[in-house]
C-alpha cells in the first residue's frame, strides 16, 4: 500500500524552498514529526525520509527531537546483535 498526499497548489506555491528540494524536505520533516510523536518508529521514519539511520539521527538531533529508545528496544537490539 502506498499513500499519496496532495498539497493544495496555493500551499505548495508558498513553500519557501527551491522546487527540487521540496519533496525531499517535506518527507524528512513529516518523518521527524511522526517519529517525535511515536507514530512511526525511528527506522521507518528514516526510511520514509530516504535517509540512512545515521543521517536521520543527525536530522532529528538538529531539531532537538529526542530519540525514543526504551529498554525493550535495547533488548531487541542486543538480541539481534547476538544473532539469536
């Protein structure tokens, strides 16, 4: 399933970014906002933004958005790192 968002022309025309940057920037901003609200996981937000996890971490760090990393996330990461 893919979701297509339509931005009204009056709004799109008011975005103060060079046209080639608009889609990439909107996806990054949307993914950061969804991650900040814990609607989208960090990994999926990075994927939506078309950024590596490291680049996305830098991106949200620049916006002072805290990373949501629970003990459960740590356990999952340790389990994965252990190859189990």
